[in-house]
């Protein structure tokens, strides 16, 4: 095989193929895939030497999200 015949797909191609495959899943399969991805991320964090930083960052992001949602609701629900 000639190395010049090798094709490495662009990240966009890979993402499009994975998205198409995901759209073909049943709702239960989609949930399993999502939970599997989340579990894998949690496992990586659990064993990371930067675990404390990651947890602190995650908590701060959750606080910021809560603040943004609160501001949005106040602005659009007409409450002070």
C-alpha cells in the first residue's frame, strides 16, 4: 500500500459520522451512550492528579449557570 493513498478524515468528518450514528440510536440507546460518556469522564476525573482543581472548576461553573438562569428568569418573568 502506498502511504500517499492514506486518508485521514478531518475532525468535522468524524464528528458528522458520529452524529449521524447517534441520531440513528433509539432513545434508550442515546441515554446509554450519554451515561457511558459521562461515566468515562467521571472516571478520568476521579483518577486525575488535578482532581481538586477540576472539582472546584465544575462547582464554579454550576454556580455561574445558576446565576445566569436566575437573571434570565428575573428578566423575562417580570419578577424583581
